[in-house]
C-alpha cells in the first residue's frame, strides 16, 4: 500500500484526513509518527506556508506529503488576523484571549463579514499542487457561550444560512460544510495518481 504523509501533530486533523484518504487506498502516516520536526512558520500567505511545509516534509521523508495552512480573516480588519491567527498579539494566545480580541476589535464595526480559509498543498514526485476552501459568515455581536478547545474562531463566526454559530454545528452539518473536505475534493485526481505511482 502506498504511503502518504500528513504534515501535522494535530490528532483530530489527522483523523479527518484518514477518513477522506481511505477511498484512495493510501496508508496515512503523520510527520509526528515519522519524528520530523515542524518547520518554522515565516510565510506571509496561507498558500506560501502550505507549499513550503509540504516541500519540507516531502524532502525529509521521500513520502508524498499533504499539508494545510489556514486562518481567520476579518474583512473590516483588512484580513487580520490571517496568518497570525494563533499569534495575533505576538505570542501563542489562549482561546479566551482570541475570542476577547475579536470582540474588542469589532466594536462599532458595521461590516462584520469574515471567513476561515484553508489552503492544502500536496508535494510528491509528480509536483506540488494546491487548493483552497472557505467557511464564510459574520462576526456575531457577542460570542457563543460554547467554546471548542483549540477552535476559538468557531465561537465568534455566525453562519446566517444555518442560523447558528460555527461551534454549534452538528457532526453531519460539519461534514457538509467542511472547508478542508471541499479543498481536498479538488485534489482527487492527483491523489488517485499518487496511489497508482
């Protein structure tokens, strides 16, 4: 069975990839399992970061590698926090700090459009390929009382089409909405080629 590596140390993200990639008959391993240290994040865009990491892991392991990078973008704040979504204030922020910072910066803002973006990059002997997905909504006037650990932006993004906060979505709704699954769907052809090569 052909291997594909997912460049992540996040077990929840790894499981999501395993579910999606099972249809291609690929054995999924993580960069953590392979004991490859994470590279430093220095890129200015999600795509640049995803491509840089995918190439890094592929060069270190020789195994086709899939990596994603993403973050939260608020239209009224010129796309901030963007690539600094976890380190908006210059340090690794807690979930509570992030939720509080969004609420503070959005006070008095009439344009409340925001989105969570993910860019996926695959590096393999066939080249480097990318795709992206988005979850669009509005910054709520006040955050949800529900907070999912490590996913603070889900507590401030309200999805008018569903009439609920992102953090309140059911498992079934999440599968339909998942920006990672949508982005992966665009890469099915290259994944099939990797499974054959």
